[in-house]
């Protein structure tokens, strides 16, 4: 009897208290601006436009800059109530966040999807709730294009065509035969739009030019994984002379691994240096490496999508129909003088100093 008495009061008093404590502990919030999870301020007047932003993670400097751009754009002072959720690289977390946004009745959902597949169901739920969805950066693979209002981001295959055109021009200028180019690709997060486009661009260029593309291994867009993958590739191959990194963070890791192995990074391929090329142009250390010639070429991938997303939201708010796919203009950087410009699909791009 006594046990039951205790159990009864434990259930009534202690369990709910425990549940509250656990639920508060579960809401991760980090002090850093780019990772602070902002939950709805219910006291905010309805006059605010509430935007639910599901960001895929914080894996790279590009991602942090992208998140900062969104946080700096959608501020209370400008009439927005921003709900930001970091998916920590997991689609399941992003789907949970979108469902939370739907439940809270946000005015717009902005999604930066970690990978392309598996979004139809939750985007259908947003559509049924009559909440416009704007995709940013990466894309979703769906047959039903009505599941989102529009997308803004980079043309990743064009980024790759720029960098492979630069490689072709440089190696021809140096009289390096195509079959003497032994390339490894440190890919981004597999299944992401950026990885798919950049990988496809290199594979096409290697096939068209007769380059020796020896391996494609994911570095997950991180410095740590980039270094780990590069170390393993150096053990596997003794003739690597070009490393194609699908973002700057991987390139920094790969350079550490190459130098730790006693080899030299640079553009003098004929004298044994290993050339490194990369994407983004956001990370300051990578830009410094590009100025020093440690990274021979960087294709810009611009992360500052906050104002671009705001323009799309304003258009939708005014009853206008934005273009479905909105591409950003991007540059190509190198400190090497041999190549001054490249032409891709009829357009000429001046090579800019990093
Ligand atoms: C590209 C973006 C990629 C960056 C990486 O738009 O999706 O993800 O190139 C980032 O740095 O992690």
C-alpha cells in the first residue's frame, strides 16, 4: 500500500517536473550568432512576417556565412520574426523543423536541403497548409515542382566547368599532356546538389580531355574529413598531381595531409608539386592559400543568399510570381598569371586575383 502511495505522488508531482526539465534541456541553443536557434517570440505582433528557416548544418565556412546572411537579413527591425533551426546535417531534423514551422503557422518556409531526395511528403504538408516554400542553395529532387515556390542558388556544374576549363588552359600552357594529369576528387556531401554538379563537371571534363581521374571519395565538405581522405589517397596512389576539392574546407585539410606526407603543394606539376583546386572562396585561409599559390584556382560559390531570399519573399507577398530558378553570378580566382580568362558555354570569365 505504502509503495502505491509513493508511486501515486511520484507520478503526480515528480514526473511532470522531470518532463519539463528534459524538454528544456532538449532545445539546443548555442551562443554563436550563426548557430543560435531562435524560437518563436509569441509576444511579437502579428504584423511581423514569420519566416521558418531550416538550415542543413554548420559544416563549413560557406554554411556559416550563408546562415549569417539569413540572420542579418530577417531581423525584427525589418519586420521579421525568424525561426532558425540547424539540421545538423540530418534530413530527419530538417523535416521535424518544417513540421514545427507548419504547426506554428509561419508565413514562409525557407529550406536549404542537405540532400536532394526524400522531401515530397513534408513539402506536400507545407503546400496543404498553404505555406510557400523557398529553396535556397541546394535543390530537391521531385517530379512535382508545385511543392516549392522558387529556388535561389549557384549553378554548380557551371562552377565546375569554369575550374576544369582553367585546368585545361593551364596544363596546355605548361605543355602537360592530358594523360599525364592524375586527378583525385575529394567530393562534398554525397547526394547534395553542390556535390552532384561539381562531381559531374569533373567527370565530364576528364572524359572529354583524356585526363586520368583515379578516384572520387567524399570529404563531406569538412576540413577534418578532407585531410583524412587525402592521407588515405596518398597511401593508395603515388602519382597524384591534381587534387580537386569540392570546397575550401576540404582543400585546407587536403593540403595539411599532402604537406604532412612530405610532398609539396603548388602549380609546378612537372617538378613534382601537387596542384590543388577548390570551390567557395569564403574561407580566409583558403583565399590566403590561393594568394600564395598553394591553391591554384578557386571557383567562387557565393553564400550571401539572405537578401536574395528576402527579394523572393517580397515578390510572393506582393502576389508576384518569381522566376522558378534564380542563379547567382559568380567569379573564378587564381594568382597564377598563365591563364587570364576562360570561356564556358560562350561566356568569357576574367580570372580574378583572390
Ligand atoms: C554550395 C554549398 C556547399 C558549399 C560547401 O552552395 O551547398 O555546402 O560549397 C557547403 O562549403 O558545405
